[in-house]
C-alpha cells in the first residue's frame, strides 16, 4: 500500500492542486477515482492519510495535516485589485480575495498569479504609478481614485502600458513634470505648478500652454525653457525704453494702458511693433532706431515723441513716431522742421506762442504773413541763421533819451511810427549796440574839462568863449 509504485500511489490518497482560482488541494488516488497525474504525497501519519478522503468523517479537516506539502506548492498569490492596496494577497485565503469576490473570481482566474508572496512582491506589479496632469500619481491613491479621470485613463488594464510605472522613481524619470512658457506673462512655469495650476478654463495657462500648446514646446527642465527664450523684450513707446515683458516697469497687468498690455500683449496692433529675444536686440533694432526717443515736426516745431502735444496714441505720434518716422535727435529735427522768420525786427519760430498757428486767420499776424502756405517772407532753419541775416536791429532813440535800444524792445514797440508803421522803419538802424552808441551818445565835455594824459599827467583845457572844439 505504501510502496513507490504507480498502483500503490493510485490506491493511497495523494493531493493535487486544481489551479487558480481553486487553490485548495484535493485528494486523488485511493477510493476517489481521480488519477494522480501530478500529485503530492500525504504529510500525515499513514492511518490518518488512508482515511483522509471524501466519505470519511475526518475529511476535509484532515487536509490541514495531510496536505501541507501540496498546500505549500499550490498557493496562488496575486496583486490586490482593490484601488490603493499596493500589496499581494493569497487567492481564497485573504478576506479580500475569497470566492465570490472580484479578486478571486477574476484576478485569480485570468490575471497574473505567483506561487509565493515573495515572488509576487518581487515582481513589483502590484503598484502602478502613472503620469497624469504632469504629476506622478499612485493608481487608486488619493490623487487618482477609482472612477476618476486619472484612474480611468491610466490605471485600467486597457490603459496604455507606457504610462504605467512600477515605482514613482521610474515615473519621475520619464520625466513626468513639464515646464512651459506662459506667453501671456512671458515666464517659464511648471505645468500644474504655481501660476499654471491645473484648470479647465480655456484661457488659463494650463489649458493654453500645457494641455493644448500650439506655440513652442514643453520642457523637461526649467533651465531648458529659460534658455529657449521665453522672456521677451519690448520697446515702451511712452518713454522709449526697452523693458522685459513681465519684468520691472512692465509687470503683467490687465490695465489696457499699461506697458504690458500695450507693448507686450497687443504689440501686433502697433505698426512695426515686435517683441525681441534679448535686451540688446531691442536696443539695436534699426527699424526703431534702437528704441531711442524721437522728435516729431509739428507746425514747424520739434516735439519729443510721447510728450504733451505728441502723446502715445495721438495722430502726431502715429504719423511721426512709429517705425522709421520722426527724427533721432533734436538737431536733425530742427534742420528739417523748424522755420524761423523775421517779424517786426525779431526772429520768431513758426508755431511758437510768438507766431502761433492759432492766429493764422489774422492777415496781419506773424504766422499769416510768414509761415502759412503761400506766404512769401524769407524763412531760416535756425534762430542763429535768422539773426545773422540782420533781422534784429539796434536804433538810436534821439528824441527823448538819446539812448540805443533793440527795435524789438517794449520801449521801441511803444513808439509807434508815422501811419502806424514800426518806429525803426524810417530810422537808421545798426547791427550792434557799439555802432549805435558811437552816433547816438557821443562824449561831451562842458565847463571845466580836465585832460588825463597817457603817462599819468593831468592838464586843464584852455578854451575860448563861444567856440566849439572837436576832439578825436
């Protein structure tokens, strides 16, 4: 009965493992009628072993003693299918994997099984990490619960295998974290991180530049994003200064009049406007004269672009201060723009308060006579050239004061000439005060004049009664 022959094995009860999910050893041989093709001998005393088969009162409790060897080989371990349980369980033994449970009826039957707990754990298949929303998450964990979009998209058996990882280190090594250039604020940010939080808002940083990025690319490292030139520079045309979009003086803002909105967000609305990859490129852009202040020629006057009279957005600014318009400096502007005229013995600039265009309707005004279209009076590009041409004269007022005055002085202006003409019009005028004084105020000696000789001597002058002496 207890021999080694096949017949004896067939007679003597042995135990075999039906296989998952039936992981409990059953008897074969003996009186069972079940052949022992692959079986394990009993591990109990012979009498007990002989009785340990169906029909005996001791069965099946006796298997606890007689089928130990079989049970050790027959055990089946699987990864717990319960979300969040990242450990191995024994089929039919663990409370969560008893017959009737999904674990037993599905995982133990069709899933990957292991003969020992150690082999199950060594396989590292119980834990799945996945990359979702640019962050490594544990399938079934708090951030990727069963039923969530994270779990349904990444953790099911039908989910892409290349987005499942046995360890969080493997997930992070992909890498899962990505960086993007937030082109609304011209700043590199971590997708899902501060300033670019996960959001469903189509206008958010996350949706525009992480989920649905259409310009640029995602970066594995922040440094790579920065090196690729996320920062942009612009010319702030209100002060003609190059600034970093989102940086000092041009901070991110929703104010439509801010530097950021005008010259970063809406730069394309400005003729010739563009963003630059560096401060140096902005400062040396030939099309904008390097973002340096410009001058506009308005009514024969040079006005600094951006200042009162030629503010940003005005017709003056749009016509003269954008792209290649305007003048790079005041001298260049004056040489082409400013016009000086001679009016009533005074050099005046066309368009200035002294020769204002506002008085153009008065035919006797400075502007109407010399600056308006069709006027015939000579004009000069600079004040100096006007003066050199002899506009501003000196006259001797001999009637009352016997003194020399500028023809444009208030005193001479108050002395109206015949028929309302200027006082100087019918007088001899001089180019300088010295020439005038020689004639207008000659030196005179009366009564007892004294002579001071060149070498320090002194003498009295002997005159004659009623005689005039001329002295050179």
